[in-house]
């Protein structure tokens, strides 16, 4: 294989890794928004931090427990995305995208 062909293959591989990092960042973003929505749903009607039996209430709240799982997934996918993206790009995208995803999820949820 010639040097020119190797350069083309290397550039194609870099583009593919960058696209994968973008996808991982979007997945992390969606998981983060979902976790926030579930935690918000779990916090509704929650007595607060001064409440007696706080640990028991948290462990007995299915929304809070379900909200922790997407946060764990968010950490995994965000870490994977950071291996292929610069933090100065990934963090602002994550923050702004999280706000937008949160607004979309709020607007799509059923109203009581």
C-alpha cells in the first residue's frame, strides 16, 4: 500500500471515530435528560432532606431509582465520547443540548 492510500485510510478512520464520538455524546445527552425527568418525577411529593427515614424513602421511590440508571449510562457514554472529542466542544454541547432535550421531554410528557 502506498503512502497516499495510507493517509486516506487514516483520515477516513479519524472521521469515523469523530462521528462515533458525536453519536456517543448524543446518547449521553438523552440519558442525562431522561434521568433528570425521572428524578424530578420522583422528587414530587418528597418531604425533603430533613425527613426522617430519608434512605428508606429514596430506596422505595421507583422514579428516583429509575433516574439513577440513566445517570449511570450518561457517565459511561459521556466518558466514551470524551475520548474522541475535545472537552471545550463536548461540555458546551452537553449543557446546551441537555437544556433543549429537557424542554422537548417536558413538552412531550402527558399532563395530569
